[in-house]
C-alpha cells in the first residue's frame, strides 16, 4: 500500500507501504499482500512474492490469512520474515515442516485493513485512490483512476475515460482535492493535458 500525501511545498509525496490495485482488496476488508511461490529448506519456510515494499506487514506475531488455490482460508501467526534475493522468506508459527508448506504453494496472503497504520490528514493509501472518479475544476468528468505510477519525485495517476487515457501528475497544483466519501478527485489540468 502506498500512502499519498500532499506536502506543504506543493508537491505530492508518497510514503510507500505496498502497491495495491483494486482487485487486491477483498470483500471482507482484507488486503492481498503477497503470494507463496515456493518453499525454502525443510522446516516449512515459504518463498513469498510480496506486494509490500516493507517487511512491516510481516512483523512477528501478526496474523495473516492464507487463501489457497481452492479458496480455503486459514489464519496463521508470523514467526519471522526476511528478504532473500527478489523475494521474502516467511516462517509461520503453525507451519513447521515442508510437508505442511508444499500444499500452500500458490496461496495468497492477506492482512486486515484494520491492521494498517492510521494516516495523517491528506494522506491516502493507493487502494483508496484507485477507482476514484476524476473531475476538472469545471466539473467535467475525465475518467477513473485505474493505476498509479511511482516516479520518485511524485506519483502519476493513470486515468481512463472512454477510449482515452490521461496521465495526471500527483502534485498539489494539479490534484486540488480528494474526497474519499464521494469517491471523487478534483484536478486542475495543466495546458497540454
């Protein structure tokens, strides 16, 4: 999840937790954070592809919901997690052998939205922004935020409306307001967009 925050200097800033798209938000208030891609060793350790940019979601004793490829769900407590090459090695307290771990390859890992940290004012998670309807200051509908591209200096919102796609920089001079209750983003487009 990535948080989007407006800075006083007029430039949008992101503090990254995870990249999430709307399909990664479950109906039960859970967020998809990773997928089990294999095992490591004989003690039930998983090789996990994480959608999180931080290991903080895998802190010891935190609860993770595992949904296997057949839809069966079970909750497990994290024992430990550490980075390993391009993936994360994850140990769960209740999975201690490779025979317990192997059937879970391909499973998705979720956390509860309620377990996310509280955000400061004018700070948003990406999953809250994706799907917003975007309007100009003249109340002209542009489209919906489909995805977000991190660029380092600011995020860029990919907005699709009809057959058009427009890239809107996530800076304070362009993104004037975000209303999560109404699911609306109001923008003042620069010339050329």
